[in-house]
């Protein structure tokens, strides 16, 4: 049996940058076990399988996404939604020709997510997803000395003037640690021995998101990187799924008035597939905030898997 698939580079306006995601746009009849095998074989950060909406096909532009890493299925991921929108546009399931915009719904295990598409001739597709964010924030985190050792840095590299380490959770928890420069973010090297001897493994979060507000690119406000015991030393994994927690983190560190706040964050370098993410935070007192994460996506390839 033949299965058509696409690959897309997301949160970038050019091929061979950003995060590479595979999409199977017609996977309704594919068994879950095969999805897992394909994702493990492709060995990308995520592989997306598009199936019929669980509420039925009577509602147009609504799709269910099954998202797998090489290790198995996950409840939520941001990057795959951009890749799926691009692939569905390419195969005609989403009509996106000329210039225009459209709102669609992607159903993940987390729940339905609104996704806005904007397109124009000779320009990459822009895709933005929005989530209600009511983060749980824990201010009791390991000491800066411990964190510096785990990150292979010095205590001076941790920026505690404007921001402070926090444990932030929406659907998945992250330990967020501010650093003093982009150079420190790039130089960080996860120390497994220091991690195992610290109090960090006792936290709910095993992934550490490090960032700096001192960036080397004029168009970005932050530079970020994801690290952890399950992340290889030379890996620089996608950070789109961290953004709802990161937006909540910023709101906790800075007193925000009601309104909409925007910022741009990049990940990686040109040698490690740089991504640029545009984030909006709608903040309202006493109500869950809304976080929107958007970026450009470039369709790179398509092919057929014969099984």
C-alpha cells in the first residue's frame, strides 16, 4: 500500500532551516502501530498523521492530528500544526490559492486548537495557533549554583536581575532558566553527573528551557534553547510547544497591564536550523490568558512510502 507524505521546514522562510516535520495527510485508515513505526523510522522530531475529525466530516476545515515522536505519541506539539497546514494546502484539502486567510481547527489529544492561516503569492505560508493559557507557576526552584552546574555554566551566567528561574506548567512542565547572554545559551552543555547529584531530578519537569533577552539578532527579543537528560548534547530541538509556558513565565516576572503583548524568539543558528517564532500574549486580569504562536513554513518535499 502506498502512503503519500510531505516534509516541511517550520518557523522559517527558507528551506533547510527551522524544524523539519513529516506529514501524512491521508492517514485515516492507518493503524496506530504503523504510525509509531513510521515515526521511529523517519526519526524526525515529530511526524504528523492527519485523520478525519472525531466530530465527523460535516464540518469543513477541521482535522484530527496524531503526532508521534520516535518514542511514541504525544498529547500536544506546536510545530506539527504548521507543517500539517502546509501539507494540507499542498494536497488540496485546504484551499489556499492567491492571497487570503482562513481559520481551521486541528484536534490533538490535548483538545481542539484554533489555527489561522495567511497566504499570498510568492510568499511562505504563515500559520498561527492559539491556546488558552492558565499556567501553574512554582517559584521554588533549585539554587542558581545547582542550575549552573547542571547547565555546565557558572553562576554568573544566570541572569537574576529581571527574570528568575521558575517551574511552569500548562499541559507539560518546564523548568525555565534565564541566562545573561545568547553566548551563554549556546555554550550551555547539559551535565548528566551534576544533574543526577542535584535536586533537579525531583522536579516535575525534566526539560529545561534556557533563554536570554540579550540576542545577537536585531529582529528578535529572546533566544531560547531546550535541554534535558533525554536531549542529546548536540541536539537543538524545537521550542514551539514551550511557548505557552514561556509566555506565562514572562507574565509572572513582569507586571503586565491588560492588553496584548508581542515578542519574537529564535532558536538555533544557521548551522543548526535556525527558527523564528512570533508570539502574542493577550493578558486579562482574573481570566486565562490567550497565547498565539505563529511563523512561516516552507514545504520542502513530498514522496510515497510503499509498505
